[in-house]
């Protein structure tokens, strides 16, 4: 009896150690269990490449009571030089009705691969981002979030009100030496997901702002592709490199083809 107990006690630490190894993120990713391995659109982007799980910081609340408008910030710690920069950033939510959330395409004029926005999340899940450098390398980052109330079927209103497609833009009046200037944008739009039904049980068609472009002096700073997981009244904070000055032209386009534009003056450094 005493020998049996001793044998059990000697086995338990080994079992615990094995369990810890299996549960560790590094082990999970090595075994092909990373979230991007389970999402088809992400696999199509990677096309066989294995991203390095580093350099991407994703800021999300640990818990949210309302999944319809969740603040999300992402920064990629990577140079933004003309010969080496982050050229694309893709965001996915593993348990949304469709996993694509939003994608951004940068140029070195952005100065920093950092964005802030608001998104819809269906339930508690993993949010992950994939970033591609101009040299073809892939980076990845993940964040878990607990969602109390689903945000993908939140009440909306696709009717045109007096402020429909109205825009707001604010660019910082001054940047610290050598630091990019931040630009905050918003457009009034319900971002109807296509997942709701009207009072008669008929599906309400999807209607979203699907693209955004920022240009200065005829050159592109950033473009974005919004999916239906972007919250109503799409908000976006992005950056523009120091040394750029002049009118910043912004364009939003709805899936109907309707567009809205705005201009912000970027001061000289």
C-alpha cells in the first residue's frame, strides 16, 4: 500500500509537467493549433508561410459588457522605412459569424503601424492580427476577450438620417520632434451587418462602409478595408509621418458606391 502511494506521488509531478507543456502557447502553435491555423481566410493570406508570434501588441478590454462597440488598438513594433516597413495588417475574430474584421495597408508615409478603432464581437473568443512586412515576412499577435452580450446582431438603422455619411476629422496640431502625427476620423453610418431581421422576419440587407483612403500631396498614407465586424459609425485613429505637410484628403466608400470626403490640414514639422 505504501509503495503504491509512493509510486502515485512520483508520477503526479511528471503528469503535471506534461500537462503544462501541452497547454503552453508555444507548444500549441508548434503543433499547428495557433488561431490563424483554424481560420481559412488567414490561411489563404499566409499561403503556407509561418508567422512569427512577436512584435504585435493588441489592446482589448479583458471583459466587455457590450460586444457591439469594443475599443481595439494594435501596434506593430517594426520600422517604417522606405526599404523595410509594415505594408499590411489584418485583424480576425475567431468566433464571429465571419472572421474577417478589418484590414489596413500602410505606406512609409504613415510613420507608425498603429491604429485604433471599434469592432463588433459575437462572443468570448480569440482576436488575432497578422502583419506582413514589405520584405514578405509575417508577424502575428493574439488577445483573448470575454464578451457578455453579442455585438453582431446589435440594433441598427440603415435609413438615411440627416447626419448619414457625415464625417469628422481631427489632426493633431503639433507632433513631438521625429514622432508621427495622429489623425482621428469618424463617419456616421449604421454598418448594417446583414445578420438582423425586420419585424416581418425578413433579413435586413448588409450595408456597410467598406473602404477608406488617406492621401497627402497625391501620395497614399493608408488604406483600409472594413468588414461588417467594424462597429457602427466607424472610428479610426492612424498616423502620418513627420515632415509631411499640406492637405490630407480622406475618402470613405459605401458598398452602394456612395462616397464621403473630408480634408484636414497637416502642419509643417
